[in-house]
C-alpha cells in the first residue's frame, strides 16, 4: 500500500503545481452556479432543495471529468516518465490506484467547494439535509465512475486530446443509456430485458436513485463495480501496451 | 549478479533483440555500444522490466525480472533514454518522491538526498522547477534519481548525452567512483567513453551481439593497434621521407592521414615487429635530420573497429 499512497501524494501535489487545478475548480464552480441558477431555476422553483444543482451533474461531468483524467497516463506516455514510473518498485495496480484516487480526491475537493450552495439553501429554507448528503455522495461516486473510464481512455493513448474525447464519448454512452428518449427508442428495437439491462448500466439511473435520498446497495455496488472494472481495464491496457 | 540469457524481442516483423546473452559480476562496468537502432535501449528496457521479452530471461541479483519484477527493480537504478522527469516538480520534491517510493524514509532519506545532490552538484537548482532547468541539469537530476538508493545494478541509457565536456567528465568520475561491488551498464555511442570508464564492451547491431570483450581487446582489433605514427612539420617533409620509411624492415604498410602531415607505419604480423618499427623509424628520422613534430605509437582506433564490426563502412 506504500506505493499507492506515495503515487497518490505525488499526483495530488502535481495537480496544484500547475494552473490546471485552479482553472478546473474555477470553471466547475462557475458552471455549477450557472446551471443551478439559470438553467435550473433555483429561485423560481421556490423549493428548498438542491435538485437543480445535482440534476446537471452528469452533464457537467461529461466535459469536466475528462479534463482531469486525460492527463493521468497520456502525459506519462508523452513525456516518457511512464518508463521511470514502471521501473520503480511499484506494481502496476498500485500505480493505477494511486493515480485514480488522486484524481478522485481532487474531484471530491472541487465538489466540496460548492458548499456555499448548501449554506444558501439552508439559509433560505428548511431542506432535507439527508437527501443533500446522499446527493453529494452520489455525485462523488459518479465522478469516480467517470474518472475510472477516463483513466482507461488515458492509458490507451499518448495524446491527451484523444484521451479527452474518448472519455467524453464513453461517459456519454453510459449516461445516455438511461436517458428516457434513448430507452424509449431502444424499446422499439430490443426485447424489454435487454433495454432494462442497458438502462441499469446507466449513470443517470443510479445517480437519480441516490439523489432522491436512498442509497441502495444496488447503486453502491454499481458505482464501485464500474470503478473496479474500468481500473482493471486500465491495468490490462498498460500491461499490453506499456511501451507504445 | 546480472544474467541475461537468450533474450529475444520482436515488435511485429521487426526483431529488436536477437538472442542476446551475457553475465555480469559485481565490479564490472559494461559499455553497450551500437549504432542507432541497434537494440541497446530495447535491451535495457527489457533488463529493467519495462518491456517484457518475447523469450529469454533476465535475472537480477537472483530475481527473475519476468516473475518478480518488483524484487529485481529494488536492486536496479535506471536512467531511461532522454532522462524523462516529472517536469512540474522541483529536484527536491522529485528526489523525495523517489526516496519514498523506494521505501527510504526519515533521516536516511535526507542523508541519501543530500549525498546525491552533492555528487551531482544540484545544490543551486534544488527548488527550481525541473522544466526550467537546462538539459545538463535535467540529465543530472535523472542520474541522481538512479543512484539515490545506492543500487546494486545501475543501468544508464546514454548518461552523458547532452552534457558539456566538464559534466561528462563528472559523470564518468561518478561511475568509476561507485564502489567495486556494483554492476554498471551504460549505453553510449561515444567510443572514448568506453575506454574511459568501462571494463567490458559489448557491441550490438541489428539486435545481435557482435563483439564482447574488454576495451583493450577492442582496440587491439584495430589496424592501427601499435602502429607508429609520425607527424611531420609539413607535407613536403612527409613526401621526402615516405618511401624510405615504408621500406623499413617489418613495415607492412603505410597510411597518410587526412591532414597530410601524419604518416602511419603499420607493423607486420611477427612478434615484436611493432617495437622494431618504432625503433627503426626513430633511428631513421634522427639519421636523416627529418623535421618531425611528434612520433607516437597508436593504441588502436575504436571508431574504425566499431565501423568494421558493425559493418558500417566509411564513405568518402
């Protein structure tokens, strides 16, 4: 476990060594504010909850998470430091985990910085803070899923642009799989059980379940296994094409 | 102990390494020579466990790199080609990171870092971001990283590439100064480096070992080995004496250097002929009052041997 924590620490520090971290946090906070107040009609709804804030998270993450994950492995490939990292006495699994956890913690930190919204809604009314808490948890877990996909996409290429687009597209598929318009369309073509299976793989379904305030075991298992599967895929990708 | 046995590496249709085997014992400094694309870097990547071989095994201090890469990597210090570094870090944080990964902590870590920083003269740039450093400093940070844990086996891929002559000298001194129970492999295409630091030289080309011997033996393969070279004051002088010198006993041939003032006399095959050629040449030059600025016996020209062995002929 020493390997994981050392890699994690280095990665996390390197986020803050470049403007990337600050730019990301700034854009994340501005956009989540814009979405909540303008698109989500936070005030007009006159309800003391954060639904308008959280409901845009899947879409917000679609282009913000790839921005964090794209550099995870692509940059190492591009600069050649992957050769340094992989010849240090650190196992591939530890390296993948350490990097992923650093990115996840960073995303979690950005999410925490949205706390003024929570204060606002508590100041304006009397929201169900339990629901808000599980929504935060759901959003964090979803960010983890997105990041795990991004980690795998980043391991595939030395180009950060390709890693960004790849992550965006795969995440979009996993979001859309549960989108009503898409499931409606699929229903005409596929048997119901397949449509349900596809929909159950969607981030959207599990995230909306959690953000209603119920953290079901199925949702937890879903998010954690998404993360596990995609990180395992990252390890395999690195094993197959480490030197490319 | 480091043992490489019957190593093969195939990239699609390209054979990068074709049956390379060698064994190194502590104290040996191996120079890995070869033209660009010969398979030097690939071999090093396989030894360090970065690349898996297509077949064959590498054993480092008893650890098989394929089955126990972490065990082998603990014994290894490695400077990859081009000295890649985490550019957003400073040498201080970078070296601290390497120490931590290698499980060196606390006072020992501080000691080791201080020691490599002074060996590599990095004091002045310790808190400067690596991306702002000159090529020479970057290379030295890479070297510092490789020797931080005082490894048993040190593998350096073109360690002096991009360094100025003073820095090159420092690096060679550092390598020679390593204690005698270490194994060092350096790859280079600078031939003097091999005679300067290595106790053994392996020349590879096209993925195969073409020569495996000491630098001295390599030199003795040269046509110029123990040949007598006379430097005249001018072309005219050389032409006056050339015919007489080339008919001296035991001289098997002559050559005039590109600068047209140096005449090389090649000795014959018989025992002691190189010495006789030198003595006779000196006597002749004295006797004929030739205007000579220097006379010396050649050690052998490595570049010529290198070209001959690798089959890269000179094109004039």
